[in-house]
């Protein structure tokens, strides 16, 4: 049995606070720096590697982090999770997103159903449906092929699938896997749906309504919005819509949809990209085989996360270095900086996955914790960010740990040589340069041009952003978040903090408010 | 004459630290809360208002902030700036972006040129050019109209213009002002340009190359990328490209471009949306009249920023409340949360504008400061963010000040009534509800469902996101950033922190590296 303890009750945490700080600028210089880059990395799945040479760690700190991983029973806790324990204690639920892409432990049976079989079954149903859409067996009423798929969902039903879609768009076009264009409607702002509807041909569009509960206000509102548009175009909405929901939701067996595919309560929204939530739109856009490869990559990376040896477990290692930065060094935010335009919305997805999971002030037992938990996560792709907020990262008054991602090859297969190098080489040269600039800095007599250095970063390096690599990347961060939640002893799988706003918004719409809320409601013409 | 002093040398800063903290949850409840919402707001231009009822301020703190504004000579410093002083001391330059949209003070003459006349002259040249493109007087070689405009630029030549374009897309379509679709290429990642080129019809596309110096590596690389594509399509690149640059740049008088429009060294990239950098693409996309209205809104808001009375100067007030939060209350980041899908990239633009301006550790004289300067800025539109990172904002261990924006009416004129309210009403109800939820919280015996409240926010409320309102909004934040820079005594208008990375990247590409950088370069196949 594992035991759940607060971070500040662990002996190894005291030991961690007592370790000697690593002088990053110094150790990353000269031969020592070269050796660190060669030594401080760990193999990930699908040809990726996680290099932490430019983090403020050394062998001693890594040893204490290993002790911490052991004392906090991180591998055992993960095993409990994938073997089907009720890890989400707040909502009394299992946590099974890893099971959508592979089976790491025992059969998990809930309500009499083998959950792995259930998830695989839904994948097969989606694959069959998508193949029929692509082959023209399922068409619009005029017998014409659907060309566009529009996901209607918000939060986890939007950010992850959207980020994954964008991540593979160029790859799919280049490799002949681009089947249908995808669009996304999320915001209750009517201009969101209006903008998307104006940009597509509704007669050839298939809408995927995604809501686990079938009650998400934004999503149901946008569904009505779309149904109106279909009706106004003289179309039968039920021939243009499918649902992704739980089997118990009102959407599950409705005649309003061409088909329904299922997830369940054991898949948190922000961890649902590998479930039917991502599966439907990605299988329609790029084909079920591509989605399957994406799952394979995630499954391979999940396996690495089961390793008890911290130095061979990239997600756990990344997590623990983050704990050291947050709880010992006192860094309050983390920037995610993929040097890949395809990953333009990956930071926004991680922002949800991380901040919604670990932005908590109470532990699993509802007791306030007396240490910092989840940091602020933000980021944009490089090199764009270099021309934006990197000024503050280099010379601002706060130190912000950086998480770089880079690939050796591009996706689209187009490049130009300017001044003796390709764009891809320039891209990679920039990320390499940034790591060293942040770590080592550069002295200048003009203090305005001085770089103190000592700003830590890690980098995940891959060959190319393929579906497999994307799956591995996603899994890495999901598991990192899970391990950090274990260390902080919080429940990473509920989100009670989003409830109060919903309750108050309903009161505003029902005109049941007083005080400041009433005045604001009046000011906003509600 | 103004005198430039560090924040921690000011008496009023000591007084600010000695003020009594406002119990936000308490004062925002009941009648007192209602009164605060009615009292604590200031009129902005174009029908906007800035409401700071839910900030941790009271009359006493506001009085001390007024003293601070006076002691720091903020209005006088702004006057120096718009009258043409060398405010950007690092680069020894004037700071004239406000002059692109109006004249607040004396004539500003530099190098014998009246700069207001220069900026207006460029606007007229752009307007004439755009009108000729729209009328079909300027066409492609086949005599066909251009349908698409593609901006090639990075940083300030990308984020601001892109955010403004997206902000007005639905409005323009609804009001008959949509002339040409715009796309943007920024990243040196070859997949960025490849992706955009695959999505457009190059034969009917006009490319706007934007680089003040004419030497930006990313932009020149992407220009070559595009020229290759035009050549491969059998087209004459020089008939498809215009340049926005400084008069002294290599691009200024090149036969490679159909036309060139000018900015100068007195317009910082991140403040260039109202110069030719934003002017060309926005005038082409929506017509010069729309761009002129956008400038009008910014000019009106700039006028308010000249007010010496803090309580009538929204940008200065917003700035000083931010100083109180950063330097007294110790909050390290700020979230920008527009309840408007059209403003989806506005937070990314502010992220650059703010973090690149004030992410500094030395004062105007190159001396290290001993207080915190610019915070981390991040954000996504609501209600999307509610289903993402708001969990941490409500229940995380750090308090993060919030900057909301909301409009009473949508842009696209399409809406649906579901459960008795429109989508627009739901959107507005949510932002009103969030302000109160963050400020007041809600006690619950189950600590997992407990909301402590005390989380401060402000909101800018407008009628509709029109070009004028957008201009006012942009000006507000630009001026807020400027005032905060004055208070911190930093130079907000240079960006030396971006240089080291560029220098090292060049070394990597020239294979002139050793140590850790050499190893990273090898790992990345450069």
C-alpha cells in the first residue's frame, strides 16, 4: 500500500533543501558544460530524448531527488493508478487516460466492463465510421463527401484535440494523410461560432459535438448555433452531427446524431486527447491509422514512466526537477517553448493540463498545504517568442525555468538555403544558442547589455514531429503533471475551482443577484 | 525638467508600503461592494470604461498612488516623451508611436523632418496604394485582383498586426469592410511559411515584407522562401511584394518591391501597430478608413493618458495599481482575459508589449534595481480560459491579478437564445460572475470546494469591439506599460536582452562554437 503524505513531511525534502546550489553559468561553461550535455539526458520513446544539462542539478541533487521519488512512492502510486485504484478521491473515480493507449498493469474492470476493451472498442467504432466518411459510404444528404470536420467542445474537448490537429497538419499534407480539414468552435462568445461558420461550407461539414456530461453550457449553446445554421441552409442537422460523450449522457442515444462515440468518467477532460475526444476529430482529419500511431507513441512513453529508476524515467525526472525549482528555488512560473510552429497551441494545452491539475491549495484529504503547488505555465513557439517575451526571460527580475522542444527535421519538406544554412538549421541553431545564453549569460561592462545567466532550461530533442513523437510528447507532460501532483499530495484529477463561477453565472442569467454582481450585470447589459 | 529616480527612493513608495491592506472579499460584498462598482471606475475613450472596484484599493491607497504618480512625475515624463525628448536613452532615440495617431504636444522635428507630417504622409501613401489594389488599378501580372495579403514579419511586425486583424475580422465581414483576407508568416521554422503558402492562392496574393532594419534574419529568410514559391508558380515576385521598412534600410529603394512604406527608428516594434507596420496590412484587409478609425480611437485614449489627475487617467491608474500589486503585494504575474473571441491573440500581443518593455533589471542609467519590474503576462479569451487555467487562478497557491475585458454586443450579429438567454448574455454573465467569484470567494466546509476569494481583478467594459474601441484598448495598454516603466525607472523602449541569443545562433551556424553549445549543436544536427 502506498501512503499519501504532504511534501513537507518527507525527510528527503529536508535533504533537498539542504543541498548546495549549482552555479549554472559556471558548470555549463567549457569542458564541464560539454560533459554535462553528454551525460545529463535520458532516452524517451520514439527517438526523443530529454536533456537536463542546463538545469540547476548535479549528481548530489539528483541523488536526493531519487530519494524523494522513492520516499514519495511515485512509481508505486502510478502503479496504483494504472491498476485501477480510485486515485481521483475528490470525485471518487479511477483515472484511466493511460488505458486509452495501452495497458500497463492488471485488467481494469469497472461496472463490470473491462475498460481497456471498452476504449479499444470505441477506437474501432470511430475508425470504421471515419473510413466510411473517407470512402464516401457516409455522405451528406446530397450524396456528396464531407470535406470538413468541426469539433464543438471547450476546455479539454478543445485545447488538446486542437493542439494535436495543428501539430500534424503539415505532416499529414506532406505524407498524403490529410483527409479532411478540421475547425474548432469552443467559446460561448457567439462570434466564435459565427466566424467558423462563415469560413466553411456547412453542406459538406460534419460536426463533432463533444461533452462528457452532455450538459456543458458552451457546447450545447454552440450546438444550437450550428443547428440553426444547418437549418437555415436547408440541411438536416442530424445528418451532419456526431456526438462524443459518456454512455449515460443525454446525447448518448439521441436521434439528433449520425453516431455517438463514448468516453467515460475515468477520462478527465484535460487528459482526453487519446480518448474518443481526440480520436473522432483526428481520425476524421488524418485517418484512423494516424491516430493509432499517435496512441502508440503515447503508450511507449507511458511505459518509460513506470520505471522506478528516476534517471531512466524522463517524466518523473522532469517532474522532480520542477519540484526543486518550485519548492526550493522558489520559481513561480514555467515557460514552454517549442521550436516548432506546428506546436503553436501545445503550450495552451499544457497550460490547461498543468494549471487545472495542480493549481490546488489543499491536499488529497482536503487539508490546506503550506507549500507552493502548480506554477503558472505559458509559452509560444520559438523563434517567435525570442522576438517577444524573451527579453524578460533573459534580463527580468524573476527567474523562469524554460522547457524547450526541438526537432532535427521539419514536417513540410520545403526549405531554403540563405546565408549558407537552411531555415531548419537556423531554427535549431537558435534553440541551442538560447539554452547557452540563458544558462551562461555574458558579462558586459554596460550593465544594460549584461546577461547574468543562471537561468535554467531543459530540452526535448526529436528527429521529426510525427504522430508517434507527438504521442510521446503528450504522454511525457501528462505523466510529469501526474508525478508532480503525487509529490504535492494534491488530487490532480478534479477541478472544483471552476464551479463557483458557473454557479454565479447562472444566477446572473436568472437575474437572481444583488450587490456588486447585480451592478456589474447591469453594466454589461445582461 | 523631470528627474529620473528609482522607485525605492520615493517617499510615496514608503507610504504605499505602510498603507493598510484592503480585505477584498469583505469590501466587495453587500452594499459596500455595489457602491464600489458604482464609484471605482474611470471613463475611457470610445465608450469604454475601466472599472477597478475589485482591485485591492480604497480611497487611502488611491490617495497614496496619486502622490506616487506626482512624485514620479508621470504626466511630466509622458509630456517629455510626446514633445520629442530622447526617452529611449539606451538607443538614444525619441519614442514617437503616439505621434502616428495624433499630436499631443509640440511639433516634433527630427533630422529636419516634422515627424507627424511624415507619419501622416505614409498613411496617405498606404491609403492610396490600398485603394488602388481594391479598385483593381494595381493587380497581378494577369490583370486579376489580389484577394489575399500576407504579412511577413516577426515580433512587433507580427503579433500586434495579427492580433488587430483577428480582432476586426468578424466586424469587417459584418459591416461590409472586409476587402482581403490576411495571413501571417513569422517563424523561421520552414513549416510556418510552408503551411501558409499551402493555404493560399499565391497568384492572387500580395506579400508585405516588414522589417525596420531590413536585416531581420527570420523575415529575410521567409522572404526568400516566398520568392521561391512565386518563382516556382511562374510569377514575378517583384509584382507581388511590398516593403514596410525604414528609409535607410536596404529594402527602401529596391526594385524587388511594388512599393515601400516607411516607419523610423522612433517606433519600437512592439508599439508599431499604429504605424505603417500595422497600417499596410490592415488598410489592405479592411480599407484605409477602418485603419483611420482605429487610429482615432488610439488618439482619443492617448489624450486621456495626459491627464495629471490619476483618477481621470485610466492608463496611469491601471499602471499604478499594478505597481502596488507587484511591488507591495508581491504578485508575480498578470493574466489578461478578454471575454471576446476576436481578442484571441490580444494577450499574446500584450505579452510582448509588456514583457519586452519592462522585463529589465537595470534602470535607465544602467544601474541594477533592487525591486521587481515587469511581471509575467499571459492569457486566453474567456470563457475558454474558465475551462482551462482558471482552476489555478481560483484555488492555486499564488494570487494572480486579472485584467478582464468585456463588450455588451457581439460583432457578427448572429446569436441564439438557449435557456432564456443569448450567447452574448451568457458570455457577459460569465465575466461578471468571475469577478465576484475571484473577489469574494465562497466558504465551504469541504475545503476542496472552498474559495478563499481575495483575488483582485479589473475590467474594461465596452459597447462593441469596433475599430475605434480596439484603438483605445491598444493605447490604454501601451500607455500603462509606459507609465509602469517610468515608475520602475527602466528604459521600456530598448531590448538588449534579445541580443545574446542572436549572436550565439550566428556562431552556431558558422560552426564557431565549443563546449556545451557545440554538443547541443551536434545533437540538433546543425
